[in-house]
C-alpha cells in the first residue's frame, strides 16, 4: 500500500539526516505542512532544537500578490519557519526520492478570530469561537478558497491534503482546553457548534426558521445537559434535544454550506494545479460532525475530490461509508497515529493496516514522522517492510 508520513518543515530544515531517515521508513510520500495552525511540537532528533512553538496559524512559504489590499490574508510564520520553509524542506525530501504533497489547514485559525472577531462562529449563548472561522460568511469563504489554491499548489508538489475544509465547532484541542467538565456527547457538541453569526442567522431565515427562536431552543435543550443529564448520541440525540424539524433545517443549512465550500476550494486548487495533481480531503463520513476531519457526505465528496484521508487510530470503521460508494479510482487513505505518547500504536501498525485494507483502504497515512520517538520509527520500518 502506498504510504505517506506527515512532516513539518522544521523537522527537516537544519537536520541534514532527516530526509534519508524518513525515506528509510519505507514510505513513498511525505505530506508536508504548507499552511498550519498554532502548535507546540517536539523535534526529538533535531540537532538544533527539541521544541518548536508555532505561535499562530501561518503559511510556511512566501505569499503572492493575490492578498494585496485584502483584510483577511494569511499570516507569515515567525522564526519557527522563516522564509520559504516549506520550499526548503520539500526540495530536501524530493532529493531523497520522496514524493511531496502539501498539507493545508484551512478553517482553523485562532489569530484570524482574535484580529477579526466578526469572522468567528458564534454559539447560541453569544460566545465566539476565535479558532473557528464561520464558513458561511462570503468574505471568509473567499479567503479560504484562495488560501487552499495558493498553499496547495507549491512548486514541485504532486498533490495536496486539505484539512479543516468544513465546519469547526466547540472542540478545539488547544490552549489547555478545559471544556470536558460536562459530558456534552455527540448531540450536545452539535448544539454547541451551531453558529448564530449574521450570515448563519440569515441562512436559517431563508429556510423558514427564526434564528432567535432557534437560539432559545438550543439553550432550553441544553439546560438539562448542563445539570448532568445525558444528551444522547448520534443524529437521533440531536433530534431529541432540538426537535426533528429544527434539527433538519440546521443540518441542511450546514451541509449545503460545507458542500459548496468544498466544491469551490477543490475547483480552485485544480485550476491552479498541473495535470495529474491529486486533491484529497481529511474527512469524517458523518456530515454534521465538526473539526479537522470535516464532516462530509461520502458520495458527494468522492464526486468532487480524488479521495479522502480518514482517521483510523481508534478503529477503521469510518472507512466503510466511503468504501461502500464503490469508486474504484478514489484514494481511500487510512490515517493512523504512530506516536505512542499521543495514543497511537506503531507496534500494531501491520495489523491495523491489514484491517484497513480489508475495509477498502488503498493507502496509509502515518501521523507523524517528526513527532515519533526512535522506537516508534523502528516499529514503523518493521511494519512497512512486511506489507
């Protein structure tokens, strides 16, 4: 199975041994960050540093003139990825014989929300989520589409993987998160992720749903949850909390908004890319889910993109709805965390890969070659040698 490892530019730049070490894992490809959110990352083998702090979401290459005069524009990286950090790393990795694809994070940007709060998702209580740009707003959508095209199509790249190309919500996994004190469950997370910015309020209204009545219904539905009552699971839990009619309207609005953004972003990437350029989305087959793996309709997204990257560390079941579409030419990449300290299991990779292949996976993704320990990398080399 073709396998790609995720890598940051700072894993490679300044470490002349990194490209050969990654190639020796047995991977054929690297998915190299070109636009990424804020993070604090270990670099266990780098000769110059052990921790890199990316202070805010940034592009890791010099931008072009398309952003001139625009209020929303990508932020350059600081000293954690200066200049054309992406380009420098990509060249070194290609020299080692690796196919390079870009890794582009889109609707997840805390600095954008801090400096332009009007762009953020607003929940039913009026709280803004600065990490979550509202993808219904026309200006934000234009920014995301142009960012997708620019960051994806870097010199020499053979393809791209677009992350967070959909709704982001309450879940953030950042900044010493302390939101788990109440078990919101799947349904509560959905209600807390519904947006009430002006664009979304207008969208609900166009579908016959008064936004203020909806916000009140959300607050009323969540009150027992704050008191400790279970919210229920799956879409049936959302319908139970909010009522079937209101739930259906909100989902239709959000699904349509995400689908049209995904179509526009993929089209913009294809227009900028050379022939044969591959476009994949990090995706979850449940369309109302939020986060880095955007909720999608499997049939729709496989008619738009060349395939999907699916989270499989907790099990490979999410592959099945995509495999059931029967699109033999589509890439179905099973994404496994190989970092033991982050809940992954490099030593189980061979068995996990075999199970994923049985469920329809055509490729593997390994998160993350730069973060993993030497022991984890040794286990990956052994597993891939046996595949």
